[in-house]
């Protein structure tokens, strides 16, 4: 039986791995650092990790290849991708591949990092539970997956294409469960533009941590769901129907849909 | 020389046509003149022959052979008569103007005899034309007209004393008169010559006139256009053809000028977007390189801040490090946003606070440069919906620019803020416009005052073209390409689907001209008067729900000022007035941010006195 550790962080910049190790260790997590993908794969041979934190742009094998390697070896460790703001498209793409559950744009503060790590750990746990439940055919899912015809940006948010080229955007149940409830939503205003993969709303959970909700599809906001803003619990109860966030006029739906899972 | 091409071809064509026309005319003219001259000569010859016969008849009845012989000889000596012969029934020449021929017998097969003796049985009478024959005695001789006149047997002949002819005989003999056609032929030649001379002179005059007209109407303007195309293809897009005429070539010149102007504008835009694209690549590269060090700083400082609770002396410093690093992150983001042209993240904020924050950032720089910053801010300013980071960037840019304009000697920067009310007209830009089938009418390729125009197709009977509308609400200013002023009978259509944009049954309340209408998504209909010069414009939804509250901030310096020539290009990327000192991006970024907030930025400046930048931002919902 391999040893179980909490976090594996992979980045070719030692300053990044060092600071991630420092911040996570202070929270009592067990962290291993790797400077490239080969080293990370060696670590995964020795230990099991509850979560991997991986940079996308690296020398040698990059973050995408790391995800492929994990898939080939049948390792189901959930992965959070780290990427600079300029390569946000890459982050969106990584969510379309198996294994990546979330991403965090660089540069981040210690709190932002911990929020994403904690959320992703819980997300990984929920997914694992759901998998074992379906294997043993007992119990029900602890979260509601996206309904048919909905497209998801990883496990974070969803988009529903409505008539006349208008799309509806919302946040997925798994994300809300992993964030452990929402007490407040900070939403953008009608008329503003959204870009796929860039935060379109901030959800604050009861413990005060702020979760950025990545936008699944770019476009102009036509309408904001006032009820979601005034009554955040509505989103938690019915995230796919009455709990939508925005109605948008997509700018390039065909291109955006390529990176979404149905 | 172009003359050698179109001009020559055209002249040649005209000359050929005239040549054919005159040739046909001359041919028929000569033919008919020939005919009428000959007819006259024939009539005259006939009469002459009849007179001669009547005269001789009398002498024959009196058997006065000597008188007959002498008479024939005398008449035959005249110039207008070539020969006179009288034959008897056997073909023997009885009398002749040439006495040597008397007694000769002509062959019955000769042309002259053929007339009556050709068909076997000799004819007893000959009529009109059959008596005539035109011939030449030899190659060089003039043409001759021969006329034969049969001498019939009459009662007086067989009752005469001599009893020379029995009554059974019908024809007694032949009178053959030959007249030269020299005079007639000379007349014909003379008229032929006259016609040839006329034709040549007409052709010469015509070709002269045609080539002059071609040169004047076609050659010169085409040469002018050719010269212009050479200039333009050589890269001189400022070259314009002088338009002095209203014909097709004048229109061509006008449309050439338009094309060149559009080309110049397109090239400028291409140049700008090229610069923007490289700026985008640069920004992405910078963002990528700066992200890792920034991550280390931000994560470490925020981690330290978390752990330093209870140590007030370091907390404040760490807070500044964290907040300024976050600001760095936002700057990198907005640089990328600028390159991607996305809109800001807006929240309610107090502009005065933002101005204070911007001033704090520049505090050191200003005090080193001996610049006094005087702020006169209105405390009752309403909160506005803005991206605070971006607006802070705007003020930092403007204050830093003002400080640069002041220079080393020191000076004063005044910042004032106040709340004002502005009408939507002249402030609001129509950024999207849809036809009934939801095609976008905003044409990014055509700009008016630097803003994408609204393009519509006009149609008046067969006349059609594009009309560009100033996108500022309230201006209702048309810019036309080659089109006379808009008037009744003109219809505006969507350039994509040709759906009519006219508001049926509605007229301009100001001047009663027809009106057009298009939709702004989610913001209702915009209507405008079709008549050029009438400024009537209505945007009901905006007019009714318009919040006319604006926040106005003025940043005024007493620095060097900006020359008038540089003012129009001030907000374009890379249009730096600072030479090596600036990047040329500050004011372009500033303009982009203010525009994204639906605000306006204007500048008032006088060289040597100073500059004032005025920013107006709508308070918003």
C-alpha cells in the first residue's frame, strides 16, 4: 500500500513550488514538489496524492502531456492547472481533458491558492465517492450532474444554448458542493463582455473564502438573474434551472463549444 | 502616348464610317448624274437625227442628190458630229459625211445591222432606246453615241415622179448618226472629281475635329487618371485627381479619389491594427514572463501577511506590497484586455477615492519634480459604476503626462471633480445597429471621427450606393459616396440583405421628410430624418430612460501645451509627443478605458499656457 499524501506540486520555477509547499504545509497538508513532469511521475509511482497542482507551460513535457500520462497509467488523481492570465485559453483546454478539475490563474495570493486547493480536494472526494457508489450500485450521487444538452466547463460552470443564439450560464452543482455553500454572489452587470475561462462571478462561501467562477462561454451579458443575486440559496437548490446566473449573447459559440463537455 | 491607342482607333473608326457613307453616296450620285446626262444627250441626238431625216426627205423627193451630199458633208464637219451615214436596203453606203466611204457595203452582221437583222426576219421598225448604241472606235478614242434612224417608205415616196420605190417596200434605208460623247464624259469626270475632293476634305476636317474632341474629352482626363494611378501604385495615397467635369470620366475620377481615400484609411487602420497586434503579442509575452516572479512575490507577501497578525509595524507595509502586486496583476490583465478589446469589470466606486489613490502612487515623482498637486473635489459626487483599477490607471496616466509637460522647472497640476448633467445627444455612441433581419449595420472599415460608422445602402430607381452615418447619437450626419443630396424617392436598405430600413408611414416631425429606423439590441429603435441637413434624431428608449448624470474630472497643468497639429492624433496608439520618453500608449490606453466606460475624453490645450484633459463618465444604473 502506497503512502497517501495531500498535494503534488509541479512547476519548473522553484520559487513557485517553494511557496506552494510553504503555504500548504502551514495549513497542515503534506506536500511534495516536482520540477518537471518526469519527476512528478516518479513521485506518483511511490505515493498516492489527493491532488496535483501542475503548471501548463513547462520545459520538457508540459501540463497537457502530464494529463495524458496520468490517463495512460490509470491514475485518477484530480489535477488543478496553474497558468498565467495570458495563457487562459490553455487552461480552458485543459479542463476539456480528463483529470483536470479546476485551474488557478497566476499570480495568486496565498488565500486564493488555499481556496482553490480546498475546493478541489473536496471536489476530488465527491467524484471518488460518486465513482465508488456507482461501482457498488448503492446509495445515490452526492451531487447532481449537468442535465442533457448542457455543456460544462470542467466541473465549474455550465452553458445552455437557447433559441435565437442566446445562451444561459450557470454554476455546476459539484462546484457549489465543493465550495460548501454560498452566502453571496457578486455578479457582473448587463452589457459587460465575458471571455471564456475568465472569472465571470465571485461566490463567497460561509467561511469567507471567495471562489471565482470561470465563464464557460464568451459574449455580452443580456440579463442577470436578480433572484440568484438576492437569494443565493436558490442557486444551491436549483443550480441548473431557476438558479442560472446570466443570459448572454455569445460572441463565438462554435469556437467556445469545442472546449466544453456535454 | 494614349492618343495612339483609343484616340487613333476612334478617329480611324469615324473616318472609315464617313468614307463608306460618302463612297456609297458618291457612287449613286455619279450613277444618277451619268444617267440623266446621257438621257439628255440621247434626246438631243434623237431630235438631231429626226431633223436631219426630215430635211433630207425633202431633198430626196426632189431627187436633189448633190444637195443631200453637200448638206451631209457640211453637217458632218461640225465638232459636235462625228459621222453621218445613209445606207440603202442592201447595206450600201449611199451618203456619208466622209465621201470616201460612199459605195462601201457594210456587213449585215455588224452591230448596227444586228438591231434589225439579228433575229432572222428583219424588223420593220425600231423604237427609242434600241436605236442607240455607245461604243469606242478604238481603245484611246472618246466614247461615241450612235443613233440609227430607219427611213420608212411613205406614200409621198412611191407617188413621187421618180418612182424609185415600189409601195410594197417598208424600209427604204438607214440614217446613222454618230455623235462624240467627249463633252458629256468631261462633265462626268468633273463631277466625280468634285465628289472625291469633297469626300477627302470632309474626312480630313472630320478626323481633325474627332481627334481634337477625343484629346479634349477622353485623352486628357484619362492621362490625368493614368498619372494618378501611377502615383497611387507608387504609394502616394494622398494624390487626388482634379474633378472638373460631370461626365462618366468625371465620375470615374471622383470615384477614383474616393477609392484612394478609402484605401488610405484602410492602410492606416491596417497599420494601426498591425501595431495593436504586435502590442498584443508583446503584452502576452510580458504577461507570461512577469507572471512567475509576480506569483512568488504575491504568494509570499500574502502568506507573510497571514502570519503577521499582531505585528502592526509590518502589517501595513505587507498590505501595500500585496495590494500593489495585485495592482500589477490587474495592469497586466488590462494590457491584455486592451489588446483583446474586452470590456472592464465594473463596480460602484467613488471617483474621488480613485483620484486620491492615483495621486498617492505618484506622490514621490511629483515632489521630486517640484509639481504641486491641487485637488478641488466635489464631496457630494455620486458613486459611479466603473472598473476602479482601470480608472485609476487613467488618472495615473493623465497626472504623469501633466507632470511630464511641466518639465524640470516645476509647476501646478489642478484636479477638479464635479457632477454634471449631459443630454444623450452628442455623447452616446451607437455601437450596434441591426436591420429587421438582424444584420449588423456598424461598419468597422469606415470611420467617422475615429468611430465605426453605420452603413446603409441607398436606392433611388437604378441609382445605388453606400451612405455612412455618424454613430454619435444626435448628429444624424450622413457621409455619402458619389451621391446627390438625399431627398424623397430614396430608400435606405440593409447592405447585407436589402431589407428596407424606412419607417413606413412615419414622417420627420421637423421637416416632414421620410425617416429611417434601425434597432440597437436591447436598447430599442433609433430613428432619423432622411433629409440631408435636418438633424432630427430620436432614440426613444434612451431619451426616456437616460440618466443624464455624469461625473466630470478635469486634469489641468500649466506645462508646455500641445501644438494644434498634434491634437487630432493625440489618442492614437504610438502617437507620442514626448519623443523617446514615452511609449505612445498611455493616451491610447486611457482613451480605450474611458470609451469602454461609455465616457468621453476631450482635451483643451494652448502652447505655452498648458493643457486640460476633461473626462466625463456616466454615473450609470
